[in-house]
């Protein structure tokens, strides 16, 4: 649980859940700063979520068109 990789995976998984999509190269900055916020607050979930959900990436995310059902 103390591994850097575990914390990175945790932040990436939270990003994917709250953004509703996988990360792209354009998201590297928000992922890095969210990880920093997470680590600075002893890995506490509320601090990480506050940083992620107040980021421009979350606030200005595009609506995705729903996929049409295949016949």
C-alpha cells in the first residue's frame, strides 16, 4: 500500500470513474497534481477527490454522445 505505483493506480482509477473515460496524454498534468494532492494529505480520499472534482478537466468536460444500440 505504500508503493508509489499503488497510489498512481488509485488516482488513475478515480480519474477514470469520475471523468467517465480513460485518461489521455492531455490529462497528464491533472493526474500529476491530483497525485501530489493525494500524497500531501496522507492518501486521504476527500483531499484527492476535492482536487480532482474542482479541476478544469472535470468542470469543463465534454458531454459524450451515447452510443447507439446495434441492431
